């Protein structure tokens, strides 16, 4: 099993005729993802490489192909409208890669998605992958291998580094979810951890957090009260200088709650091991797995 996506997931790519959309759609197809449709208004009736039919709307694509997940490469000015169009069509999962979406636009999107059956990953994220089955996003597929560790991360680049280290150590992944680092986004750390906790194929969980916000503290509370699966955490931003404005959109610290020190304290209080260096993520996860077995 896995979470969110598997070999049966049927994907529509919004913005498939753009440079980024076409490039990554081809990469997902080559990985084995079932991309059954693309959407670009005004391009209906065309195809991507004679492999993927293109439609003018998501509703038309869903009606004719049965797609149940969307991958969005629409520019920031139209990305929220693309999300809302997808949700209105009854698509179950949205993965939005687009970066630079204004916060107020994302507030509108979050409010509109409340009460619907649609789950949003992102924006400004690498996407989600279940190794060997389905890749919806921009991550390099070849570094992943099937296995027992579920990964959820706020950082795209650190996700790739963690996956590479785990795979090189011989530890595969059940699913990997990059939730994005924007201040307002879809699924959060705790929600994804809850999914991994319910997934029989996930035996352990790796959490990659960073400065800003308080999602890590919320995840620590869930682990203390509900989760029983071995978990390890790496937190980026330990050396971030106080008072310095950081470039990452989500790296906004309010009071002391968003500091790495506060996040480390929250996890240590419930007994979750902290991996101190990005170079030790693979070894740290292997140690957490070994401790769980013994």
C-alpha cells in the first residue's frame, strides 16, 4: 500500500503545453505515471507527443478520461483558479508545483477547498511519489526505491537528499510527500504523518522540517498522543542568524515558536530522535529503524 497515489492514479496535467509542464509531464510518463489528460484552454484536440490528449477544461478531461489527480504548472496569476476548477470537477488530489502565489490568493484557495473531498499538496512543492508506481511532481524518480519509510518534508531539495541517502543505505520508501514551504499551503506535516501512521506499508516515518511556523510542534503532539511508528526528524535552519530575513517563503518566525530550538525541544520532549546534520539523515533513519526492531 501507499498514501495519496499508487499505480492506479490517473493524472491530468494543467498547463501541459508550457515549457515546465511539458518537460515534467514527459518525465512522469517515462517513470510510469498514468497521465491520461492535459489541460490548456484553447489547445483542446491536440496531443502531447501523441501520448496524452489535451482538453480545454478539467471538467471535460475528467468526463472523458476519468482522471482523479491533477498536476498544476499554471503560472502564479492563474494557479488558484486552476485549483478551484479542479476541485469543482471533483478531482480528489491536487499537486501544485507553481511558486510565487500571493498569500491572500492561497487563503482564498484554502477557504474554497474546505468541506470538499479534494486534497491539496503545495503550492511551491516537489510533489508526491510512491516509488515504482506513480510520480506526480518534479522529483528525480531514479533516486527512489520501494520500501518501508514514509517521508514528509517542507523542503524540496532536502527531500531529494534524504531519499538519496536512504536508498544508498538500502532503505526504500513507501511514499514521499513534499508539502512545500509557503506560509499558506495544503496538507501539513501532521496530516501527512497521520496518513503514514494508518498505512500498513509504512513502518517508519522521516520528518524534514525547517524554521518558521509551528507545524513541527503540532506533529510532535500527534506523535505523543497517537502515533506508535518509529520516527526521526531533521530540522533545517539551526545556523540561521537571528534577525536575518531568509529567502524561503515559509521561513517566517513569530516570537519563539518558529525557531529551530523550539521545534527541537518539542520533539525531544516526546522522545523523537533528532538528526543534527543533513549528512547523517540516512544513518539517522537507519538507527531509528534498528532501535524500533530491538
